[in-house]
C-alpha cells in the first residue's frame, strides 16, 4: 500500500514585482497554512518522506506545516522538479519515489495537483484550493505502478472556517 498526502502551497503574495518562483506567502496564506496544518495531524501516517517544490511559497508552506506536524526541517527534501504546473510532470516525480517509502507528503502547485488527484483519486475535486490537503491511498507496493486509488481525506481552509463559523 502506498499513501500520498498532497498539499497545495498556501496563498501567495503578488504585491512585489518578483519572479513567480520567488513569491512569498500572503498574510492570508500564512494564516491558512497554520489553520490547516493543525487539523491534519491525526490523518497522517506514522512515517513518511516529505518533498517540496523549491518555489518560495511552497517551501514557506512546508515549513509552517512541518512546525505543526513536528517534521524536522532537515528531513524536508527540496525538489526543483516539483516546481511544475503539469500533472504529467508531477506524476513522473511521484512515481520516482523509492519503494521503501510507503508514505509521501508532497508540497506543490496547481493545476498539476488538481489534475493529478482527479486522475488518481476516486473523488472529483473541482479545484484543490491553496493550503488544501488531499490524501490518496493506492493498492500497490510500487510507486511506479500507480493506478486509480482512493481519496481518503480532503482538508480545505474553507471547510475549517465554515465549521468554526457554524459552531460559534
């Protein structure tokens, strides 16, 4: 069994004229990353490898999540090939995960994430929002043989905010 927790980077700032890869998180992005990361700890596997795009907004998101999930920052693996918006390129990266890892947590970008989870999950998601988390399970022992899996859990900032608003 292989498990993938795929996380879209949080909302980024467009205030400064920067290269796309250098854009930092916006204040809302920082807030949403903290909010979602505190809600997913019970859904994570016990052991995993963590990969992040090298884009500043993905790395900042991964850092916030790592803090709340007690993931040592030195174990976070930065991958330039995760700076992609194409689901075929994302699929290739995921399929390259060494098979001795059963669980992969990945921080990346849309449209690649939404298209990937719709191709490989069993729940249609119109758009994985910024700070959105989708957990998928695959009935295989080989990352390279990924076929249609099951969508186990989705956690989106709007769902959490709606629950908080409804309970107040």
